[in-house]
C-alpha cells in the first residue's frame, strides 16, 4: 500500500508509544491526586507541557492540553471572543478566512447563532491566500459599514528562550473608539485541502496594529513549518497530535498570557481553569514526544519533501494536460499536492487508485461523505463542477521517490481511463 493521505492522519511513532506506555500502565495516577502516584503523573504532565513550550517558544502556562485540534480551535475562537466581549460589549465581530477548517467555521457560526456576534469571512485569491490589505480593511471597518458576507453563509454556499509575557498596555485600549470592534480573528497557517501557507507574521502584525488577537489553526503546519509563536506573532495557536505521529485524541492550544480566555468546560478547574477534566497524561507525553522528534528533523524533512512534491506535481501536470493544480504553486506545504481533473469524478479516480492500493483523498477527511463541493475550492473561485473533481495527495516525511512515481503513473492511467469512459 502507498499511503498518500497523511493530512488526514499519521501512524503513531514508536518513540511516542514507548514514551507514553508507562502512563497507561504502572504510572497511571491522576495528576490532581496528592499522593506519590498522583505526583508522578503531575510531574510528567508538566514536563510534557514544558517540552511543548520549548518548541513553541512560549511559557508552559500558556499551553492548554485538549482532546483534539478541533477542541483547541473551538476553545480559541469561542473562548477569546466571549471573554473579550464580556470585558467590552463593543467587541462584537469575529473575522475568519474563507477557507478555514470546519472546526473554526462552525465555531464562528455558533457564535453568530447563539451569542449574536457578527461573523465575516476574509476573502482569498485563486491561490487561497489572504491579502494583508483585505484583512486590514476588514479589521478597520465597523459592524455598521461592513458589507462582507457572514462566514457561515459563505461555507454553506460553497526555539530559543521563552519570550516575556506581552504587556496588555501595548494594545489599544478597549474603550478607544478608534480601535477595532473585532473580538478575535482566525486565519489558518496552512490549508488542509490545498496546502497553501499564509504569511502569518504579516497578518499578525496587521492584527496587532488594530489591537485584535489573531488565532491560527496550525494543525496541518505542525511538523513542517516553524511554530515559534514569537516569530509568528500570533495570540493563539492550535495543534493536533495525530498529524505528527501521536495518537488521535490529543491536541494543544497556546494562548498568549495577556489574552483573556473563557473556558468552555467547567468542573474541577484543571489546566489552570481553561479546561476542566482529568488530564490525559499519557497522551500529553505522546504529543510532547512527537513534537520534539518532528521539530528535530523538520528542516531536513522539508528540503527532501519539497523536491519530491515538486517532481510529483510536474509529472502529473505534464502527463495530464487538463489537470489543474490547486493552491499556491510554491507557497504550499512540502507534503501536499492537490489537483482538480475536469471531466472526471474525484470519487471515481479515488476508487480507481484504491484498487491499485494507493490511498489518497478527495478533500478534507472531516468533510468525508458530503456531496457538496469543497467550500475551500469554491472560495478560491473554482467552479462547482470542477471542484467536485478534486484529489489531495499528502505524505509523511518517510515517503519515497519510488512510491510517488508509482502513484503518478497510476493516477495518469486512472484519469485517462475515466476520461475515455466519460465518468
């Protein structure tokens, strides 16, 4: 089998299994318990937090462990929006990009439906990029004069030392009438369907100028892109473990120390009150271990994967003249090659490849089973029928040139056969 769906999930690394195993067996204590077994668990949990903080270049107390990237996204968007509006009712807008993962898009729609926020989608160009000028314009416009469609409607249609905690006085005062009325903005680091990488440092600088905290969903970028939050300039960042070689069921949320956060889960006050519930020590250890190993090999993996990705893309475009590369040609994840094949059905090509033991995807695993064309591709201006022909090939750092060459040959054969048959 040739597995080219690593953007959906990855196998658990052996080093991760070995690191987490003791906390599933003999060191099984509850980290909130005040005895030796509990203290062992608490020490392991805080050690894992410190290791994650080292990779992110932040303070350990700025990290909250979650059960998934989706939960981290929910906590970031809802938690920051609700906390900031509670402090200043004028902060009633939420901005997200038009190509966000459903974890952000649906969280934004929840804030609109249940809490009355005005939610707006920042547009992207045909490559899936957000323009800083568009972002700045929307941050500066008020609820009254904004004519941008709600994000929910848009989706329905289509490593150094830790930096010091930021000084809240450096941001515009909440009562300043010239300050933006946006409670929070969220723009993903790298898109899960087409791999386009946003210029997060530039967008974060724009957000800071308007006094707005910027959250970024880094679920796909982790393991491939820099995660130092000081260099990125973000106020919040989400990561998911199973994209990195950790088990499914663990993620983390970084929130800068001066940014308020309303918890979504209430109870025993674990995770410094940000997320109640007994912590999963084994999975926190797993995530920290996976982050450490992927970061250690990241630069070499990026160089190698970029060459393989570009060769794969060049072969597909040369051998299938009608193929359309989706996403930015070069400003994309080293691990993602995504295409549309007009005149075919993406699902038909997918099944043909699976018959040859080549596993890829027709888009986001989180939208599997939907007959609707990708909202991401539609936001990029791709016509509905063409968007339904999309395929995504995503691979891990261990992919080989031979595997990608075989996949390219079988893809050419599958598309040619389907075009001949007219299906």
